[in-house]
């Protein structure tokens, strides 16, 4: 086991150092693009219209689900280290920032509450009296104890500056604010960004290191030191001009103080890619293969652009034909494939395909 772990760490180190490798770094997510229904403990919560409060989420009831996912992930033979994160389907930052959380039969959504930017003083983090923050950190603490060193406990999907602003204000109001209330928007963005950073810091202080480092939740990417990742999905609603005016510097702020950083990106926001590549402290760009989005072939220019200066994670349900294109057209240095596979058997099949294809030559 220790030899296997060291081999996997060596592959991660090669990824971070952008060293020559014989194939890309490999990781798998078992299931599909939905997350909530993978937890048996979540089934009672997934009732359409139900208001979700932290007191009805019982952390101990989720532990068996985490163990099952860990076993399945390890059975794939992946390079990545399976990573536990606080119940990934909950929109944690929205909840911590005061949004009401409601369930559907498949997921959870948040409702905006900030009716005016004149009330920005209400956007704050009371660490001692925030029940959603307490529930989040309870997950971190109990998962860390339950893991007993088997897996790291890391940051789940925690959004980004534009996402948090849109969640609190409502997406339409957020877009109008960019034009109508520029000074307040700047303060709003700074407020939510600093709260985001504080929550990530509290997470790190509550857990322990894993194999001398940490890991990025959701992507199961081991890092030699403290790490952080973020997204800007709502950037797709605004212009490149407004992204640069209001969001860019805050994305750079998120990366400050961390040597291992990642930004999640959908193809709908490719117009901010060149700006993201200008953030020196941003080490990794993760790009989704989205259902109904552009093909792998169509995204090759963006993949290549990222790999010229940074590291790239390609995430999605990739089949053999798509993997063949990736392995033929892209360099392996600094490349991580995080593949959604329906079953462990399918993951192992894809892993073998990648290994054999890479051996045939690049």
C-alpha cells in the first residue's frame, strides 16, 4: 500500500512540476454528473420543495456512503487519491451567506435574499453563530476522524465571487448592479471573496495533512501544500469588460497565499480564459466536457493554450474516441484526466485503454 501511495504521489509531483511523463495523470469519478443521489443518507432530504436546515443533516449517517465511495474509487486503480468533502450537493457558501436552501428530487438550490445593495453590511460571517458554517466544519472534523488517514478531507464545490454575488442578489439583479451600482458591486465582491477565503482557511485548520500534503476536493488532486480552488460560472452572464472590471482582481486575490490553485471553467465562459491565464498564482485550469457543449476536438485550441503556460484538468464522461484524440493531440506534461465513469469496471477499462494507447507512442 505504501509503495502504491508513493508511486501515486510521484505522479502528482510530476504533474505539479510539469515534468515529462509517459501518460497523463488519471482519476475517476464513479457515477454520472449528478451528486446528491449518490448518498443514501441524502435520500430523505431530496423531497421537492423541502426547506433544508443544518439540523436535519446528520453527519454520522453519511459516513457509510463515504466509505463505499472510497472503496469504489480505490478499486479503479487511479493515480488520484479519493477525497472526502462535506456533502457535495449542498450549496455551502450560499447557505453560509444566509440563503435559504431548498430541495428538489435530484439536487438542492438556494434562494436570494439581499434585496438591496444598501444592505451590504448584512453580508458578513459571524463564525460563532452561523449554523451552516458549524455544520460544514462538523463534516470536516468527523470525516477527518473517520478517515483515520485513509483519505484526505478537502474543499467541495464552493463557488466563486460572481456565483456568490448572483446567489445573494439573484442573477438578473446581479447583472443590472454591474451597470447601476459599480461602487457597491466592488464592495460586495470584496465582502464575499473574503468570507470565502475565511471558510477555506477554517476548513484547513480543522482537518489534517494527507501524505504530507493536501488535496483538492471534487477533483481528488493531491497537492504538496495548502491548496484552493474556485469557479466563476456566472461569469458566463457578463461581458469580458465587466469580468475584468469587477471579478479579475478578486480571482487573483483568491490565489494569493496558495502555491496550489485551480479554477474550474465551463466552455460557456471561455471568453475569460485569456484573463485567467494572466494570473501568475493560478496554477491549474480545469475545463469541463459538458453535456450538449463543444466536443473535445472543438476544445483542443483552449486545451493547448492552457498547457503552454499552466496545468490542465479535463473533466467529464470521456469515451475511447475522445481519449484517443486527447492522447494524440495534447502533450502529457501537466495534464490530468478526471473521468466520469458509470461503474468501477468501466473505469478500469478506460484506464487500461489510456495506458495501452500511451505506450503505443505519442
